[in-house]
C-alpha cells in the first residue's frame, strides 16, 4: 500500500447501514476525482453479526483490495444479540473494533463509537498500548449520542462519515450532494445537521498529528460505480436478453435482482420460481420459444441445474447461465469468495459436455464476456456459462461510462425465417429436419421457432434422428455427437481468429517468470506483477477467461515463453492448474500453485511473498494464509 492512497474500513453490525454508507462514501470519493475499489465482508449467519466494507481510493487506477488498511471507523454492533464475553460468539458488540485491529497499518487512524463501545471494553483490548506500539491515532467519539440528539440512532453512521471527512481534511460537498440525491425533507435536514456537527466537533476538539489525508485526483471521463453483478446484468440486457428465471441464492441473487428491476421497463419477463431446476428449465423453454433467456445460481443451486443443462446440450437450445462461486462444499461459507466450482461448471450434467464457459476477471470483462456468451450461444445453439465469484459479484469499482456505449445485439443467431424453411429439408411427414447433420455448417443445424409454418419438429432429451424422433442407431449416434462436438472446435477458431482475445496480460513481454490466474484474482496479480518488476524481478502474467473451449494457443505460447510459472487461484485443490495440465500436460513440471481458501481474497503482498518464497526454492510456506504446491514430479 502506497502513502498516497486511502483505505477506509467501516465496521459495524448487520443492520447498521454499513453497506449503504460505504456505497455513498465511495461515490463521494469517486466524484472528487479518485479511483475507488471496494471490498465487502459480511457474516453468513441469518442472525447477522460483525460486518465491514473497505474502500480503497487513489489518484491512480486501483484493481484490487490493498495490503491491510489505514483508517478504521468502528461503529460497534448495535444489533449484537449477546454482548457478553462468555457468549458463544463472544462479545459481538465490540467486534467492529476488536476484529479489525490486526490488519490496521502503522500510523493508521481509528474512530470508535464510545457511545456503544465502553471504556472497559477498550481497556480489555489493550488499545492504548497497541496504539502506542503501532503509532495509531485514536479518536473516541460519542457517535451514538450525536445521533440520538438528532432523533435517530441509525444516523450515527452519518456522524462517523462527518468525523472521517474532518480527519482526512475533506470537503463535504460531494457527501452532501449524495445525501440530497438519496433523501429529502426532515430526514435529509437531520442527516445534514449531524454530518456538520460531527465534522465541526472533530475540528474544534482535536489536534491532528497523523499524516493521513484524502488523496486528490481528476477524472478525464464521466465515471460510474459498478459491481461485477451490475456488469453481467447490463451485458445481458445489451445482448438482447429479455427473460430470466431464478431462485435467490447468495451471491448470484444480485444479478437476478438487477435484471428483475430493469425488465419491466423494456418488455422483459422475470420469474422467481420454486427451485433452481425449474429456473433453468424455464430459461431453456423460453429460449426454445424464441426469446434470449438466462438463469443462474450459486454452487448448490447450480448443481440442481445439471439436468436442464444437459437437456439444452442435447436439444441444442441456446441459453446463458451464470454461476457465482462461494466457499463450499454444501452451504460452506456462502458470503465468502472462493474459486472452487470450476470443475463443477465444466463437467456437470450427463455424458460429454458441450458448452462454453467464460470466467471474467474484472468489471469490464464481466460486461463484455456476458455479451460474448449470448453471441456464441445463439450463433452455435449451445449453452454458455459465465462463472464468477462472490468477490467480483459484490466489489465495486469506478468505470468510464462511455465504456458501455455499445450497440445492442438482439439477433437470434442461426434461426430460419418462414421463407427459408420452405427450402429446408423435411421428412415425408412434413417435419422439419431440425437436427440434419448433412447440411450443418460448423456443426450448427439452423433451427426454427415454434409457430413458424414448416418449422415443426420434435425436441427430446434422447439421442434423436434429424427430425427429433428417438434414434439409437450407432451410425446416427456418431454423426450427431461428432456434429455437436464440432461446434467447440469452430468456436475456438472464431475466438482465436475473428475476435479480440479475452485473455488479459500484464508485465513485460520478455519476462522470465510467469504468473497464471483466472477470474477475480486478476487485479491482485496485476498489482503484484507491477511491484515485482519495480523490485527488479522479471515477471509477467496472464489472466485466462476461456475455460471451455480452453485458450490452448495463448496459454501454450505464454508457458513456452517463461522458465517457470506460478498458478494463483482461490481453492484448495488447484482446479485451474489441473485444467491446464489436462489440456497441456507437457507443461506440468513448469507450474507451481499458490492457493488461498480461507474465505478472504488475495492481497497483492501475498502473491509477492509467494513468488519470492517459490523463487528462492525455500522449504517453507509463506507467512500469510496461502499455500504453495510444487510442480508435478517435484
């Protein structure tokens, strides 16, 4: 973490307004000209508990959370169920302070709400001693009392923002504008009053001995603050999607909610159904009927979609599914990020998989690759899956608004008109030869839409003849299977030759050492590569998005160009490294793994340390909660 950035953490309890407060503060920082990146940590328990949001802001672009943080606003947990030390979960009331001290950097600033966190609690934490050791600057403020004076205790988060702005020497203009946009009347006036009172109280009562101040910056273009879920939803809309079915499950629910909110204004349909089997089946049915459709879920819910996914593969019905990974198995840690569903997404359903899988690594890729998933699915009549995780789903980052200035693509792909159906092959009964392998180009047999004259055929999950009747003749089976599999070869050719690469590269082309990653770990890897090269190392990285069909050519070229490579991913079983070795087995002895699976995403410093330990060939593991696994054969 550099000295010219702010990493602000607001901590409280579930229900204390941590998420909304952090969103508004992040927008205020963005509007002041800074680049921002947010990281959200919240409990999986329905009963709630300690939660925090981290905002990293700097003049330069920020691509990941930082290494630790430098400003803590600890509100305390006003919804603590049992504020007793001997309770099962400990004294939850003070956890927003006690749980966040280990990662606070030297010279950092702490505001805590002494209206909720008692002096006795603070003494038990040895806060004064720790502050002296780490040069922390501690400001106890009665935020709760300030809020009560203005009528509503929940406004103590507004008081905390006012105090933060004072300690960072920030103007209140952008914060005031955002509050005015979000509320009005007496509520707005009360919040503005408490914002100013906290700001003035801090300025009047404290001398600032800390060096931390809000950075300054300026944007060249209009900015929007978006999450990966926003990007996926907007990519689907611009791709022409107008039907979504789903069942709520963290963290996929955000995409479902955003589309459900937007579809009524654009003639789209959103259906919340009884389970994920029904959700995927409805999406397949809507696509069969001629609508661009999607569904999705997270790990356990996506498992239920295996049967409809197989049906889409066999009937060659285009559909887009999204799978938002979280820590498993089973319910696992449903609000924590992990990249451990890769094999599940690649191979679930029945028989040989015939699907496309993209794994975006940032906001822009989430938008572009969702649109690409729809294009490929409808052009080739094949299911396409966008796999991402809780980190990318919920983290917010500023993006140029004009990045999304694209033409919509409502085209239904390889679909015949009624005039074209007149010339198409039919059998003696008049049925359209929908699955005609003889006339299929690139494995794609053009389809009709139900209701079209001359387009009648049978759609079955069984292996079938060209018109859809159940057919188990060996020759037919080989013809149909090879035709369906041919699509993947043609898709790979199109991705390699006709479209811009969906892989992302970092570092100098001629570097000796390589780092390979995928998905949301991309940003931390990018920053680690920059640091390592600044320290005199020779390192470059590739972030791979094309999981199926695999980006064989680009990954081969990358591995051939380096002496060694480290594969960085958030799981315990090195699933992405396993995929690379499955596709490119000859490089097994070149690759080691850096794995993290403790429920927190990578920080850049952890990747730097993993590289240094691995390069030194030391017989030890890094100090952080990450694990190195050696190359095959070592």
